[in-house]
C-alpha cells in the first residue's frame, strides 16, 4: 500500500499541509539563518530584541487595520496559557462559550473554576455551527473564529443585546493572518503564531480593545489572586515596553516578523484572505465533484477557508490515503486525532500555494485509483 509511487506531476513543491505547526516559507528560514541567528543567545531586555518585539507589534496593528485604541499584547506560553490567563485576569463573573470543536471546549473548561460562575456553554455537533446569544449577567462571550479540529468558521461579530460592558473573546489561533475581519467587532483577538503566521510556539498574542485593557487593569487591582505568569496586566505592562515577563522565544518572534512583513508588503490581510479562499475553495469544489469525498462541514457558509476537512466514503480508507501521501513526502493530512472520522484535514494557510493544493487533489485521486 505505502509502496505506491505518486507520479511527479502530482507532487507539490512543498508537501506540508499540517494544521499546526504549519509550513514555513524558505525565505523566512534564509532570513533567520543570516539575521535572526544573530539575536539568539542575547538579552531580551536590550534594544535588538525589544526592537524585534516592536516590529511584530507594529506589523500586527497594520495587518489588523489599526483599530483606534487597540494594543498588541504578548505573553509567554501559547493559547492554552492564555485561556488560564483570561480566567484569572479578564473574565469578571460569568462567561458564555460557543463550542463546535475541541478548542472551544478547552476554553470553556478553563472558565469552570471556583471564582467564576459556571459558564453557559452552547454546544454544537462537530461540523455544525450555532450562535452566541445575549444573556443577562454574562460579561464575557467567547468563541473560536476558526475551529481547527473540525474546519468550522464563525464570523467576528458582537452579540446584539449583550449587557453593557460585555467583552467579546475571539480565539483566532488558526484564523489570524488568514481571514480578514473587523477588529472593532471584538475585544480580545488572541492567537498563537504557528498557523497562518508560519512561526513556532512559545508565545501568545492578543489584539486588545480599550475596554479589555481597562478590565484587565480593574481586575488586577481587585482582591482576586492572580499568579504573575497568568496576569494579563503584567503582560500589558511588559508589552508596552516591547518585552515579555520571561525570556521569549526569539526564533518565534523573528519568523513571525518576517511573515507579517511579507503579508503587509503584498497587500495585507485582504491579500492573505484572498489566498486562503482560493486554496480552500479548490478543495471544496474538488470534494463536491468527487464520487468518493464530500466536505465534512455541510453548510458552505460555515466552512473554514484555512482548515479544510474532507470526509470519505466508507469504502475508501482515508488513513490509508494519508499513509501513502506521507510515504511520498506529502505530510500531515491526517484528521484531528479526537474526531475519529474517516477523513483528511488540510491546512490552506496563507503560505500555502494554490498550485500545491491543486497537485494534492491530483495525488489523492491517483492514490484512490491505485488502492481501489
């Protein structure tokens, strides 16, 4: 089975299609080898690294359309650390969580703790999407813009009728840098940079509104116990100095800065959005036309443009396809491990070329013809 050799005409120039970590552009690696490497092993309290942090912050603000009063805050750890930080530092009493996959559920779990009221959790079946709804007493509404485990997308939009002062939390880890949005429709747009931003782990970032910044200050001045590592107020203070509480992952920052510059120089978020739409649409069109595959997310309006999940008929073994693809250097198309479906999952992040996605579908067609 894995001995099947896919013809060269179907082999992508870059065979990495994983949903995280994602492919890095060769230009990023080359730049790191010459310039980024010089920063490794140097103090993050000195100008060279602080300037790198500022380059990232300024670049992200430009990419996100420079919303008035918003700031880029960063901290040590990834999105998992940020969920706990938000539970300590940003949610006042009660949250409402929209869940349609694994990662939305994890944030809801982080908000189930002794100092907060039990969150309202709106659970949708994997592959579907429900909606947040206004609820008296809720001060924080949270959802995943792009559910990485299932390939479901949710618009960045405030909840109509929410209590005055309620904040919107957008988990943008696999959407940021690949889907255009209006930043004024959310208050905390947070992400780790290893998806569309083609970087590595170790840091979280959040585009925070003036209201979110004020709430972090207010909760920090209350009598709530907040560990320093999970203090968003501490992260804000350090971010305003272009640094983090502890030593940051400098390689992550450098690779991120290179990707942000590349995006902004080519047309910003609208340009990136067009790239991911074209690549994902090819996959959906291919699956719709296929005799053995269908898009997992049935409603086209709910389908992600950066994470595409494709179901296969019972008589076609998706795991076998992934194994053959991997043997031919086309990697990380396996489904999310906890979903347990006969499917493939393909990232169409901003660095992914449409031509590579077109070759991927040709490769899958060829493999299926050989396995049959």
